[in-house]
C-alpha cells in the first residue's frame, strides 16, 4: 500500500505556506522575492503585481536575466490550491477512493479528498519519523482493529513517538472516521507521527505528535490466482527497523518494483543468515513435504496480524487432517522452493498461492488446497469471526 507516498505527495501539494523559499527576510508571498525562490519563472507572480515599484523590479529582474518567461509558475491562493487538488484527483482516475480523513492537526474529519493533506513540516514527511498500520473494513466491521492497534503502539514506542491521545481515544477516533465515511468494504490506514514543527533532524521542536487516518474504499474483487515471486536483490531492513512498521518503506517499494519489472508479484527477502524472511508487505508461509504449515519466526520481520491469525485458524485444518502440524521456525530457501505449497499472507493480499519462486515451480505449479482453505478461513473470520477480531462500526 502506498499510504506514506500519498501523504507525502499531498503534503507537498497542499500547503502553499511551505513553498520552499529561503528568502528569510520575506514573510509573505505578496512581496516580490523572485531571486530567492528555488525555481525559475515568476512571470505570473510579477504580471499580477502592478505597482510602479514592482514594475521597476520586474524590469530589473528581466534585465538581470532572473525571469525566465518560458516557465510559468503561478502563485496560488489557498482556495486555488484546493481547486487544483480536486481537479488533480479527478484526473488521476485511480481505482481507490478516499472517503474520509481524520487529522489531529486539523482536529477533525474531512470527506473532501482535496482537503486530505498533512503539513510538509511534519517530521514524518521530511524525516520519515512516523509509523503506520492498517485494518480491513469488511461488512461494516473493522477486522483485527485491536491487534493492529497493539502493533502501531509498539511501533510508535520503538520510534520514540508519544501518541497525541491515549489508546482508547485513538480507537474511538478511528471507528468514528470509518463511520463518517460510510465505507463498508475497504481499509482504514492510520499514522502516528512526531508531528509538525520545523525542518530540523531532531523532533525537539515538534511540540505535538500527530494522528492521521484515511478510509480507502475498495470495491475490487478478490483475486486468488497463483502468483510468481523472485528473491529480492534489495537488502532487507535490519531487525530493529523490520520489526517496526515505520513509514520508511523505500526498500519495500524498490523490492516490489524489482519484482514487477520481471513480471513477478513480489520479491522475497532473505535475512542475514540466508533464511527466508518476508515479502515487502506480506509474510510468507509454506506447506512442507511433511505437510506442516511452516512460517519464518517473527524476530527479524514484521509480526503480521494476518499471519498470526492464520496460524491460529490453521488449527482447524490440522483437526480436519488437511495438514499434519503447524510450525514457526527457520526456513531454508531450498526447503521453501521445494515445498508442496507456498503462500503470501497479509491484510492486503489475505492468503495467496505462490506457484513459482525465481525459476523454480512450487509444488505442482497450481494454487494449493491449503492456501485456498486458509483464505476461506480468513474470509469467514472477517465475515463472522468472534468479537475479538470484529469491531462493529456505528454508521
Ligand atoms: C513488511 C511487512 N511484512 C508483513 C506484513 C503483513 O502484516 P499484516 O498481516 O498485519 O498486514 C506487512 C503488512 O503490512 C508488511 O508491511
């Protein structure tokens, strides 16, 4: 998922007051400041300013070659920014729709996607000092909200971010945001950030941490066709960072792009000992030759809420004789590639069969029955599981 990118791009677009201007003696954009802006071409700005002083300056800038009329960069009002953001979103024609956003900086919820923005000076945007998590919305319920909340609080503590509210308040804000959105199928993504303040490396001048949340509608049908994976050539994060769900997903993004470039769905990370670790936003599972469900241990990778739930739901499959046992432990690459079944597991993908890893066909090259049974079990759990995994949303 591309939440952080979204946040960053929105941030850079939506806050005209943070236009990069190193002209320290200027306090507002109505003052002529062409030479100090980090971009060329202020024709529009200068065209709008008609006072004799400004016209003289304009002439002198032109004479000094400081105005490049070829590039027209307009100075926008706050209202124009919102209009442009709205038009941009309409142009994008993306499948996902953002139905509501909560921001502790704004102190409320917005449903106009053009207004869904975060400040550029938020430490999360310019230093990656933020953590995030997701919870699926299914049939008007949040799936595994409390498990994901536990994880974001763990991540926040590892990132030394003190949340702006207590856990219960955050939980209520998240549920309320989904309620306002009217979304019944999609996902809720939320961030805890060191918050806005300045552009320094230290967050000491970010007085208040921030909570942001967005509700994303997803109407796309579930795809359960088998997929191909490759071994990632992008180094994986060291355990301190891999076990924390921070917004630093550049390695994950690059590894996903590597996979897509060769027609694969994802790239699998191997850890420092060469053992199977995880995918860029999912865990991995196998059905061994001994018909055990096997997953890598979670000490160097993200503790996936879906993988943990799958491990518990798989007990039913043991009772039914579909698998002989369940094991979390070291997974050698040869064992993984030579397994009966391989699957990717995560809240975005749920459970998806892998039919090929690098050049090796996994199992019989078809979607595996255990992966299918686990997908059905997760779907049933999402629709009618116990209250410990299903939080009703009051709409
Ligand atoms: C690196 C990584 N591993 C695993 C997962 C799967 O976790 P979950 O099942 O909680 O979505 C994710 C998903 O967020 C992830 O980003």
